[in-house]
C-alpha cells in the first residue's frame, strides 16, 4: 500500500445472512481508526462483492458470515478474485467461524480470520500490521 494512502476496506454480507450487527460494529471501529470503509449492505452475491471491490479499488475484502457457510463462500470469492485478476486484494473473514475451520481458511489464502468475540483491538491491529507490511 502506498505511503500516506488511507486503508480502504470493503465489508460485505454474502448470501441470505441477514445478521449484520457485527459487520456494522466492525465497520464503525475501522472508520474510527482512520480507515475508509465501504459496507456492501445485506444479501450480496460474490459477483456483486467483487464488482464493488473493483469499483471502489479497496485494499481489503471482508466477509461477515454468520450462517456457517464460510468455507464454500470464501472458496467462491477466491475463484472470482482469480477470474477478475484482483489478487492484490487481501481477504479477511469474520463471524461464526469454528476453530477447526481456521486452518482451511488460511490454506485458501485468507489473511485475517476473526471469529465472534474477537477483540476490536485485534482486528484494528491486523489492518495496522498489514498496512506496514
């Protein structure tokens, strides 16, 4: 990321998951930490999420998933990222993520994984460390 450029984050709610309280809380915390945050709104398809990421030229694509479908949704996201040639966008996932699924998500290429209850400071530090990397 270019020095002096504000970190730009997309927080997306894929599929039929209508629980967005956590996504909104994270979005507000990231804004308060000085990042530019785009919230997709509810019920987005992977195509819509990737198109928003391209249009908004975000640095990070975040998925907030409460349905337990984080593995197939994330696989589809990475497939679409490859198709569109936007592999420079880091992906993070939050929500109901069982610890047994964390290695699989990391193997897919997920840069940050934030199960429910992750302290906000840990999430903000993830972005600060990624920005300095």
